[in-house]
């Protein structure tokens, strides 16, 4: 890759040329030039392909920023990555913060591969910090909205530890009561009642391990997927334990779960504080744990945000819109309480 800083052309326009191999041009530009158009629209530059060179023109500062982003995306392409819209948008986001070089660092951190051979890697700074926290702490709380990869990355880390014989078994659990439903009203025996609640965990394990390997290890008791109530009274040694949907635990359930942990175990607790299915006046075990345990050594709390959503870009916008709405509502409620308090003093 050769970069040629060009001339200052008409009206103070600044141009930089980047030599791009023909084999990477389509991946870099995207279908119907969608990737390049995204960079152009966000940074107000012009990017064109001229005889195997990408020319970036505009004001000097945004041009240099766009060049850094194009270089990072080209380097990802040269590593064999298929560039997607989400990758381009996140590269632009990192570019605004002058962290675009983190794209390659995150790409180098391969946790494991799915059964189909797809690498599982952190795709955002928040995810990278989350994965590093899991590596370096005994208990990690991953808190953030849907689509941030909290559970999936934790599962990938668990499977990797299991395959490397760092733990003897994997235990995946979540509260079995959600969305106002109660098990007694659902048809079938106990297993068929709880399976729908555990299905997302099964799906992730199938993708990472393969159905055959999962079934074989489950029969041996080396992988267990069970509702949280099954954890009571047990001591979990040499295990990788993941508690999902922790926002739906009560404080008593969370305390019960955390006190099950034995020697040689690692725990990841995931949840989204904005998606509680508890009664309106009930306290969440996740919220209480965040307040009570935040200063204890070897326990880490990782807060993921809408910036870390790795689903369709529209999902990221939806999550951010709800976050903004809830922030406005919280500020309005606080002002209302303050006004009522002031009136009560008079």
C-alpha cells in the first residue's frame, strides 16, 4: 500500500492518493460503493477510484481522517475479513475519537472459531474490554443492551477454557420466569417448560461447539444448561459458570448464585438493566450486586452501550433512541420530584 499526499487543489482542496490492490477494491468499496459513500457522507470528503488508486479529496483534516479509516479497512481486508456496514460505521466512530488503530488490535484477538470455521472476536472497544476483564478476573458482570454480544462472547470464552482443560465443565443458567409468565401455566413437564427460556443458550452453544459435541458433553454431565433455581444448595468447583438475564434475578437469588462458586471456577454474569421482567416494585439482583460488590477485588463490572451493538445498524439506532428517551424521562422525573419537594417545604 502506497500513500501519496497530493496537491492543494482548487479552493483549498486537499487530495491524498492510496494505492489499493485490485483484489481488495470491491471489499473496500462495498456493494454499490456503500462503504465509501458512508465515509464520504460522514466526513464530507470525496473518494474516487482512479487507475488502481483511491483518491480522497476535501478539507485537509477530514481527508486525513478518512485516509486513516480507509487504511484500517484495507488492512482488515488484507487479513481476509469481509467488510460489513457495521465495521465501516464503527471504524468511522473510532476515527472521530482517534482510535481507528484499535480495529486491527481487536481483529487480532480471536477467542475461538465456530463449528463452521468463523472466527469469534471482539468487534468494539467495549467488547474488547469485556473479554480482557473475563480473562483477568474471577467474576465479571457484563451489563448492557441487547445485541452487544454479552452472552455470546462469554460462551465463546467458556468453550475455549473447557477445550483447553482450564475447567472441567460449563454451567449455563438463567432465571426461568420472564415477561410476566409463570411455569405453572405452561404446558408439558418441567424440562419442556424451562427449555424455551434456555433456548438462546442452546442456540449459541450449537453454533460454537456443534450439536454433536454439545450432546456428547451434555450426556457426560460436562455441560449443563439449567434454570437458576437448580443452583440452590450446590457448590460449583472447577466450572465456568454463566448467569444470563441477571436483571430478572431477585437480590436473594443473586446472593444464592454467587455463594455457590467454588475453587477453580470462573463466573460471568450478564444482564440488561433496561429489560427487567420483575414486578414494578421489585428490586433487581443485578442492580443490588452492582452497588454492593463494585469495590471487591477480582470482581469486574463492564458497562456496554449502544456503541457496542453488533447486530444490524438499525438495532444500534433503536437502542440509542430508547436510551435517549429513558434518560429524558429520568431527568423529567427527577425535576418533578425536586419541584414537589420544594413545594412541600413551603
